[in-house]
């Protein structure tokens, strides 16, 4: 039986929403202010519906041929289980 490895995924840029950087995140991902320190974000994956980014969640920015540059929220447990920090710059496109 053959085995398969998931194809390499391109590097992504990510920022964690904290209690002190909400305005920076809103500007970066073109979000809007939500209640209780959250950020509202519309993403192509959600068909333009609003997603809520809570403090502690990560916002990811990446480029795909289908969608171009886009952002999406990720819960911390999924982010830490599936993303590894790299300390060198990559060509993001």
C-alpha cells in the first residue's frame, strides 16, 4: 500500500490578536471593531459572511492563485498544532 505526505504549503504571515493590538489587526486585515476586543473579518472562505476573531485567535494572510491575498481567522489550538514559526523571510507569492 502506498503512503502519502501532505504537499508542502506555502509560508503564511500570521498575527495573534491580543488585548493591545486590535487596531493594528483591524488595519492589517481590513476588519472592523467587534464587541469585547474582538475583530469582525469577512473572508472568501466564508462566502463573505462575517467571522469573529477573539483575543488569542490568530489571523493568517496568504496568497493563492484562486483568491489572491486573503485573510482568515484560526483558533490558537489549531494554529499551534499546524504551524511552525520560521525565522527567515520567504517570497510569499
